């Protein structure tokens, strides 16, 4: 029996899977995995499907991770949270603020589940999950063996972690441990946050400012399907950056600790006058060029054609070739997103 994946991806792409299973605990997740393995079917584990593009019907089982539970322990200098992978990320941010536990406010309104947050080391407005992550609990799918990875073992990078590499497919994340230090340090480097007074600002004010910035610029997936930033911000060498800046001195650029330079993909796309460009049912969002949206009936072909167009235009103008941040899912699992839109 084929089942629609439309409710299970925030892009709202209408593809199908053979089975969809909601797992409320580790045992249910393992049972669904093992049953698919017995039937030699591919498996995809999803949280809220907020960072995927389904290219085709999925010829196997999609497991929706709905492992819940939030446990809070107090230590002398921090609060320790143990959070089920299937908890909604933004609800957790709200709950921590309501309970007077600051630290997650810059990460408000990021779509998706807690269990997905370490995979791409979610980040916004100068804070990444890495800053607050204490550990990640996983289960090895073949053996059912539980495993706890320390922050260091997760090998967090810019929108990256071990879960996108060695641990992809072999492990499922079941819970995330967070450590919120009581000595709160506001991070006010981005956008409207820079106008807040670091001496008197409260976590709630940071949260409200982040929510206002996000809702004023980013599309609501309930109105226009999307998967957040479609492309990664390119990181280029210092030499490449000086060549680019000689030609485009106004290009936003952010030096990285390792000497490389991060550029704003949204600015590059905007300079190619692509905001509002539509192809079939897909469009470049007219307020935030980094986001591709589903205007209602977009097919994955529409999104891929539009992403190709954006990559071509930016490449031709700036000699920078954008790479998708969104993960592309084919019939049997993840496929190479860059090759798909090249
Ligand atoms: P923005 O303020 O228009 O800035 C564009 C880009 O420049 C951002 O992506 C950001 O990179 C970088 N940037 C801006 N100020 C910076 C600073 N002071 N230091 C270093 N880098 C700086 O960004 P936006 O598109 O509205 O997004 C705001 C924040 O939310 C960003 O952190 C962005 O990454 C995050 N966000 C993430 C997603 C997602 O799906 N992953 C979607 C929407 C927004 P960084 O991205 O490296 O921070």
C-alpha cells in the first residue's frame, strides 16, 4: 500500500512511501527497522521532515521518530536536560524560557525535532547546538545497542556532524542531552539583536527579537511549504575572497577562525535578481532569497529545476557554486544533492 509523504515533509511535496511508521520508543523504532531489513527494504528515519526534498516515491519504510520526554536536573552551575528525539525543537525552546532556563533563545522557531538538531548542528543568530549540547544518545540499528556520544565525539562543524558521515544510516538518535549554564551570556551579534543592551537584556527579549526577525523574513511552512535555507552559505579561501571582494566590495563576508571566509548565499542569489522567480509551483521566496518555497502544487522536479537555475546564475556571476543544505531523498535513500542540481 502506498502512503502519501505530504504531511511528513515541510516542503509539502506529494510523494509516496510503501510504509510509514511512527515510533514512540526505541523498541518500536528498532522493530520497524528490523522488519524493513527482513523485507530488504530501504529505511528513512525522519523527525519532522523539515530539511528534506523527496525526489521520487520512496520504495521502503519511513520511520517517524516520536520518542518523547523532557527531564530537567539542576546542578550548581547549570541545568541538565535530557530530551527525547521526537520532541518539537521550538516547543522545547519555549518551555526552557518559561521555566527560567536561558541559553536556547537564539535558536527559537527553527523547524524540526530535537533529535534532528545535532545532525546538522542547527545554528541561528550566532548560536549553534554545539554550544549547549552535552551528549547525544543513539541506538545502533543492527544490534539494538545504545550508545552515548559526548559533544566532542559528535564532531560538530558548520551545519555538520558525525551523523552526516560515519553515523549516517547505522544509528538512530533517541535523545539529546543539553547543558544550559546558569551564568547566562547573551549572544547579540546578529541583525536586530545588536540593538539590545547586553547589560540589561533578558533571555525573553532575545527570544522575542529572534521570533520577530524570523517571522518577518521567513515563510511559514504551513502557508508555503519550504525546508528553510535551501543552500549552504559558501565558505571560500582567503585568496578567493580577496578576488571576489575586489570585484564586489559590498558582498557580506564573515572571516572564520581557520582563515577561510563565509559568504551570505542569500545575498549572492539576490544580486542575480532571483527573488520571486518561479518555475512551475516552486519559487525563490521574495523576502529571503535563500529559501525556495512550494507555492501550492510544486513537484520535486520544479524545485530541482529552480535550484539548478539559481546555482547556474550565481555561478556565472560570482564563480561560486552553491550547494544545497537540504537533503535530497531518492527511491532508496539519500542521493547527492549537488549532482542532482548541477
Ligand atoms: P542574515 O541576517 O540575512 O545574514 C545572512 C548570512 O550572513 C547568515 O546566514 C549568517 O550566516 C551571516 N551573518 C549575518 N550576520 C553575521 C554575523 N554577525 N557574524 C557571522 N555571520 C553573520 O541571515 P538570515 O538568512 O536572516 O538568517 C538569520 C540566522 O538564522 C542565520 O544565522 C541563519 O543561518 C539562520 N537560519 C538558518 C536557516 C536554516 O534552515 N539553516 C534558515 C533560516 C535562518 P550563518 O548562517 O552562518 O549564521
